[in-house]
C-alpha cells in the first residue's frame, strides 16, 4: 500500500501542475468575415492576461482593436418564458438570471429580452441593478410558441445601439424555435452585424435539441452550455461569467482579397499563442503574378510605402508642370518670331515657370480666403517676421505638409485619430514657425528701441532733421530696426506722409513700447516743441518699462515653472504608466468611460493652465 502511494505521488503532482496549464490555454474561435474588409474573432485567454497581439498570415494587421469582455461590455439576456417553462423551471431561471445580472460589473450595460410565442424587450440597456429588479415580475406566456430566432435578432438590435465595443448575447431556453418570423441564418447574420457573440444555455428535457443553439454559439464566437435542469442554471451562469472575464473580442481590417485563405495567429505575452485559418467571404479572385518592373522588395510594407510616396510626389510634380505650362505658351509662341529675343537658358525658363505656377496658386488662395480675419492676422504675422513668402504660398505649404503626413500615417496603418493628428501637426507646423519668427523679431525690436531713440535724439541735437535721424538709425543700426525704418524712409520718399508711415510701422510690429513712442512723436510734431528732449524722455521711460517687465518676469519665474510642471505631470505619468504596463492603461484608451475621462482631464488641465497663467503673468 505504501509503495502504491509512492508511485501515485508523482502522478498527483503532475496532475496539479497540468491543471492550471490546461486552463491557461488559448482558444481562437468565431472568426467573422461577413463584414469584409473588417474581420472579427474571439479569443479565450487566461484570466488577467495582457492585451493579445494578432498577425494575419505572418503580417501585422491594420486597425487592430482588442476588447476584454471582463472589463466592460454591453450584454443582453434573452430569457425563455414559453409555456414549457411553467412553474419551478421559470422561477429557478429567473433567480439564476437575477444573480447573474446583479454580479455584472458597474461598467457594464445590461438589457433583458424575453420570448414566448413572440419576443419583446423587457428593459433597455442600462445599469445591472435596473435589469435585476425588472426580472422579478416575469411570468409565463399565455400563448404557446417559442420565438428563439426573433429574440436573437431583437437582442442584436438592442446591443448594437450601445457604444461599448464589447458585446454579448446570453440566451436561455429549454426548447427549439417554433414561432419565429426569422430564420437561424438571419439570427446569425444579425449577431454578426451587431458584433456580438451569442452564449447559449440549454435546459435539458425530453424534447430538447441543442443543434441550433450550438450553431448560433459556434458561428458567432460564443459558447454553448447545457444544464440538466433549471436548478443547475446558477452553476452554469457562474461558469459563463468566468468565461466572459477571460474573453477578448478582436477586430482589424484585412489586406487580403475576398476568397483568400488567411491564417490568424493570436499571441498573449507570457501565455502562449493560438492559431486558426479561415477563408474570407466572397468569390476567390485569380492570383496576380508580381510585376517584373517592380523588384520583390517593393511588395513589402516598407516598399509599398516608398512606392506610394514616390507616386504622390510624381503626381504633385505633374500638376506643377501642368500649371506652369498652361498659361502663356500659345501667346509666347506667336510673339517670339516678331520680338527677336534671344533664347533664354532652359533652367531660367523652368525657374520662371515654377515661380509663375506658385504665383497663380497663391493668387487663387488669397482671392478665395484673403478677406477672412484669420488670414489677415496671418498676413500681419508674415510682415512682422519679414519672411520672403506670400500668404497664399504659406497656406499651400501648410496644407501640402499636412496632407503628406496624413498620407504617411494612413499608409502606415495608423488609427483615424493618429491620421487626424498628423494632418493637424503638418498643417500647423509652418504657421507655428512664422508665429515664432514674428514673436522673436518683435522682442528683438523692443530690445533695440531705447538705443534707437537715443540715436535719433543725438542726431536731432546735432542739428539734423527728423528724417536724417531715422537715416542714421538705418545706416548705423542692426536688424530688425534698420530694415523697418528703411521701409519707413522708402514709403516717405514715395510720397507717403511721415505720420502715416510711422503709424503703419506701429501696427505692423504690434509693440506697445513702439506704439507709445509713435503716439508721442505724432503729438509733438503737431503741437511743436523739442523732439530731442522728447526722445530722451521717451527712451528713459521705455528702458524703465523694460527693466520693470524683466523684474516681474524674474519674480514670477517660479510660478511659471510650477505651472509647466503641473501641466506636464499628468501626461508624463500617463506615458510612463502606458510604457510600463499597457494592459493596466488599456481601459483608459479603449473604452467609452476612458475616453470620457481623457476628455474631462484635458478640459480640466486646460482650465488649470489658464488660471495658472493668469496668476503667474503681469500686464502693466
């Protein structure tokens, strides 16, 4: 007896070790390709597993989403109340269903559909507690019949209206369908359209046949369970809840063609992998041999991206050449024999053609949007930055860069939000550069302003005129002051009054100190007096204002740095947590509640940044 125990001990230990590994196995099932090119599948993984990874025929998938039903889901319970459930079976089914619904997570939405000779919705999708309360008053149908398929179709419609990506239908019945207006195929199609898996529970009896329920479960990615009697439903519901907690609903957009056979490989880090092959819905298309013009490397993901970029660049160049050559060719050809002009070099003509095409595009944009207030502000920013670019050219560059970045993100298979973000970043980058250059140039002009005023005052004291004082600034000063006052002199030489030229300089630079100086000079020139003394006084005032602003900025530096740290802290902590544990942060990015939290957080951070900026800033 002792020797037998010794021999059985290793077997018992092996059984204990093997039991968890069997539970930890992965099962990939319910592959749905009816919504081509969207492909959906169901993966049963170990409890607490990390987010699965999915590959199609050895390649990464595009538009991939993975939703764990144990975290958040929309679930509809379809309960049979036909006459065959009269008495204790219905009471036991209702009690078990109430326990199952009450045990649902607070983040779940639960609805109830009941069916007898027909199907109707008992509750809409709402909090689990509301569905549990309604189930208490459920009674047996007064008419005979079982509308099982109608209940599945109604439940699919209800669950499709919920915004949660994870969806499931639980159906409990003790009989077969006898009174539905829909067929089994239509019920399966409705579940596919809703993106819901059907989990069927059959209550055994003399006339019970589970074939239809098994087909519903297998074709939608769910599972089938059978209870020998209604009293066993509680344990069946418990097992179902455990399975839902381990179930992932996967979805992506396939790159294969209808009729092609694909091999899906789902991998869970630290838990293994599961593989399943299927054929895409639709008729098979004949395989196309690779073109000998394109090398084999061109059919890879990187090669496809490079070829797409090359085609896009060639199309843009073709449009530019067409715009450059469309106008003027006929008139130039007719006038050339009579003008006798020498033939210009090809490079010069091409350069002039490109310049003409750019000018036409800029004219078109400025004529269409030039009157908008935002475009006028952008034009003033270009003037302040003194950049050799027109408003229409800047807008065209911003739009082109945004489209190129969005195209690259789309070809790389990024999500729609990433594509829109790439479009926004590409479109705003040139405009942000112009605004940065304009702000930097204005700050440099403000720094030079006291020295400019002293130079003009010294020139006036030496007996020179006000115009000659400005000329001294142009000759002896540095940019940007020299270039701006040179423009003032040029305008006055063309006949514009000095006061108007200075006012235009003030509005173009948008400097408070310069506006103060121009107003003082204009008043002094109108009422008379010593301009030299005025400039000395104004120079001293401007210098004191600048010193006071620097002192305030130094005193508020700690407050501003604190605001920067407080604003950047949530993003830094969120990024670090996502990098260290993506599964922990996954609900924040892949659930509706997480999206609401993100939007609320961004709104609160924005409001806080405005308040902190008001506290740490001073406008004198």
